[in-house]
């Protein structure tokens, strides 16, 4: 019997950084699998190594011991098309909003005839229609974040890595975009790895939550979220599930112990 | 009298709408701005004139005498051909300097080992006085067009390379990562990510390099060329004719000022339109 390989898998992964000559272990013995089309949240406190995991998946960071495979192929050889929403917007300030999205589309070799429609569509999705010709410094911080969200979605990736993408937004806008994110995701089921330190965000979005502890970073528990979709922000089930997730998270990270 | 908003009573008693008044006001300010510029130029000329009153015309001719010499020079056409030759040297040396500077700066910026090794060379290269380059190159290679341009290039290229190197070093690694993640190829990365980051350094180097190059060209012409503005200045100097020295110098300065104004008023605002405006 043949089985389709996991979209992403980590096996016995260890990672350390050397700072001023001394080696410090950042990630210890990380093992997990992500299925195609799954929505995973990495939940952990600041500095536990969440961004580092995304850097490893994306191939930005190539120094580690252990195995990382994408579609069953070692990361280094993988051709999978992925998109990374960084913690900061990382836009090109010398280009206008629309040209920033065109940059990603050109990089992803999307035919030029589609640029206009895609740009319009994804800017509309993040409520930024009308800012096409603005330069980046003419936008507020939150608007810049939304442009980078539109850019990440516009290339239609197989895997979407998101690093606390809504941290800089006000809660109402963040809710709006989370909802659009889920709608999008339910339409074409990309594989998403989403980093957050907000348990409510994690329970609202995820199929499974990977809870991490720090020093060195480990995945202590994988919590499935069995709530049906679409989920409602104000619902009692979400509230209950969040409460449970929160108490597990507190136990694991030992902040109140 | 009622004080309607947006309506202002002028001394003649007629009413002007607020926005009309504002547009007149802004025109006035613009005119004053231009006036200031003219005022500043005129007072410079006035200062020259006053000084020339206290000195003999052999030492400092007044502006009118200089203008006459200029008309003479331009009239007999010689100055234009000398100006042309000097401009040719300036442009040639400038392009050579910028190309070399970009290449050296990028190589230094891309490899730490190379940079560590050549750092000292660069500092030495920048420290050697221009006169030493000129004398040594003329001695070794003779008084040729090639050695003139080479000498000018040597005096500027190290500083330019150093500037470009700074630019390469200060490139944002995070933007490079972004470009990598989206799968941008080399060409796209150079066009949209690397080059725009270097542009401010390239422009600053270009302006600095141009200024230094044209001063050096004049100097080199004076030392070892049979033509060009530098040669002419030296020629009139040996005849002790100050008004023609000034006429040659001023003609050349005007041309260089035009180029400088073109860069700062026309080119740079277009290149850096994306930058937030700094308030004056
Ligand atoms: N390039 C680096 N060199 C040395 N140490 C690093 C480097 N990058 C990250 N670290 C260290 O690795 C640890 C994990 O960093 P990481 O950025 O993955 O944290 P994080 O979980 O994303 O935190 P946050 O929620 O604050 O973004 C931190 O202790 C950090 O100091
Ligand atoms: Mg992080």
C-alpha cells in the first residue's frame, strides 16, 4: 500500500546557534508531521524558537542536525512553492504597493496578464483597495502588514508559513483578516504553519496546536482542536476550548508554576 | 462690517476669496524664493566688484572686464574646443572611476576575506596625495592622454570604492531573505532589491566623484597637457592676464554648475521619489 507522504516532517531535529564562541542549543529533539492541507499553530512564549522552526522549513536556515522533509523529499532538494509571512512586513520601500505585489508575482513566474486581477483581488481582501499607487512610507504600520499579507497570498503557495502576522494589528482588523484567511484556506486547503503566542488565536484557527516550551525549545504537546468550522469568535465552545488550551499552555511553559 | 469666513477685506475694499488669496500668497513666496537666489548671486558679484575697486585690474579685474574677456574668448571659438576637450576628459575619467569603484566596492562587500585583505590598500590609496599620483604616472607613462586620465582616476577611485563598499555592507539581509523566499531569480533580485539599495550610495559617490574629477582634470591639464581649460588657465597665467584666467575658469564652473543642478534638481528627485520628504 502506498501512502501519500506528509507535507512537512521533522525527525530528531536539533538546532544550536553559536554566539561569541559559545554554543547554545535552541531546539531539542523536535519531531512532528504536518498533513497536506492542515492548519497548524505553533504556540510558545517569546524566544522559544518558533521563528527558527519557520526558517528551517523555508530553507532560509540550512544548519541543523536531524531530518526535515517536504513531500517526503529532503528540504534542500524540495521544489515546493512556499510563501513566508515574516514577523515584519519586509516590503520594498522604493516600490508602490501594487509594484510590491507585482514583485512577488514576477518572482513566482505568474503570467503578467494575471497581475492586475490578482493584485486587485488580494488588496481588496485586506481592505486596501485604493492604495495601489502609495509608497510604503505613506502607509501606517498595520496597513504595511496587510500589504505583506496580500503579497504572501497573491502567489498562491502550497505551503504558507506565517510568523505572528497579526501581532501589529488592532483586534478588530485582525479578526477580519483571520476570518478571510480561514475562508481562503477552506477554499483551496493550503498547508499552513502559523506562529502565535495567543491561545485564542490558535484555537480559533488551528486543526492542531503544537505547544512549545523554551530553553531549549521543545514541542511538549500536540493538542487537536476538534471544533467544527466555520468557527464563531464569540461562541461558548471556542471559549471553553480556549480555556483548556490556556491552562495546558500555562502548565507547559511553567510561567505561573 | 461683517466678518464672513473665507472672505477678506482688502484695502481697496474689494473682496477676495480665501483660496484666491492663498494662491497669490504662494506665488509671492515662490517669487521671493527666486528673488533670494538672485539676491545671493548679485551680492556675490557686488562683493567682487567692491574688491576690484581696491585692487588693480591686473590683480583682480572687475566683472565687466571679465565679461568682455569671456565674450572675446567665446567669440574666437578657442575656449569652446578647450572646454570640449576638458569635458571629454572629465566624462571619461568619471565613467572609468565609477565603473571601477562599483566593481571593487561590490567585490569587497561580497567577501569578508577579500575586504579584510584589501582594506589597508584602500586606506593607503586614499591617503596618497593627488600630486604624487600625477607625478609618478607622468614619469612612468609619459605625458599622454592615457596617463592624464589614469592619474585622475587614481586620485578618486579609492574613495568611491570605499563608499560603494559601505553601501554593499549596509544592505538589508532581511529583504534578501524575502526575495529568496519568493523565488526571485538573480536578475530580478538585482533589479528590484539590490540596485535600489545601492542607489543612494551610487548617487552620493557620483556627485562627490564628479566634483573631485573635474578639479583633478584641470590640475592634470595644467601639469602635462597641451590643451583643455587647465592648460588655458596656465597659459593666461603665464601672460599675467587675470581677466582671461577668470573668464576661462568661470566658463567652466558655469558648465559644471549646470550639470550639478541637473543632478540635484532634476535627476535625484525622480530617482528618490519613494523616500519620505524631509521637511526644510
Ligand atoms: N541568528 C541568530 N544567532 C544567534 N541566536 C539566535 C539567532 N536567531 C535566533 N537566536 C536565538 O534563538 C532563540 C529563538 O529565537 P526565535 O526568533 O526563533 O524566537 P521566537 O520563538 O520566534 O520568539 P518571538 O516570539 O519573540 O518572535 C532566541 O533565544 C534567540 O536569541
Ligand atoms: Mg519570532
